[in-house]
């Protein structure tokens, strides 16, 4: 599936074209797995930390590769249930280095035909999540999982739907990383 429809109105057309023309290699995938592992080891395991985890992963990819990458915020549905409903961009104060109000969206990393969500399992395992959802996820994926790395097309097979609403811009990514 082309990423044009997923990103229309969110990313510039030149970014969408770059995503659609880039083909991830085996070396790219090895790099992504390794840097994601490093990010997960750096940030303590806790729920609802998607913004910092995604920002750090996105920045490391941007700074150390030519892989097109965007950190996104948006909705996340699991098994036809809305887990996170993104009504506005991430409300972040660069002065206080914190999310400065209640925000119900979700963040993840988008690459050419690939979504990386390195906070989903932490939120399920450590968050105040309804037991029915937690049990369903554990039954489907198991315990002790770290990251989802799947194409948007494959997400429906595992009953996840990521709907991007906003791109998390570089200044916000920098602020989130400084808050670590």
C-alpha cells in the first residue's frame, strides 16, 4: 500500500515521495533493530512513554542513516477498540521540558512501509489498561515483548490500526530527548 493516503495533509508531498521511493534493505533492518534495542535499554520501562521513546528512536535514525523517517502522533486502535484518541498535536512545553496537559494520543515511528512502536508493549504490561485488553494482547503476543515492527498492511492482521494525525517536528523531538 502506498503511504500517500496515510500521510496526505500531514507530511509534505516531497516527504511522501521519498517514503514511497525508498526500499528498506536487510542492512537497514539490522540497523533499525540494533538502534531500537539501544533506545529501549536507555529509557526505563514504564507505561505511556510513547513520545520520548519514539522521539529518541526517530532522532537516532535521522542522525545515523539515510532512511526516511517521521515521528508521528495519532490514534491507535486495537481489536476495533480505540486505545488512544489524538485530538491535537502533542502539547509540549520546551521551557519546562514536559508534556504540559493531558494528551490522549499515541506516538510511533514511520519509515518506508514500516511502523515501529516501541512503547505499545510497555504500556500494555505496565499501564492501567483494562484487563480484557491486556489479557488479549498477552494471549496474542506473549509476555516480555519489546517492540512492534510491522508494515501498515500487516497491522490489520494483528488487529492494530495506527492512524497518523500529526508529525512530531524536530524542535519537539529535541525537547523530548532533552527531558530524558
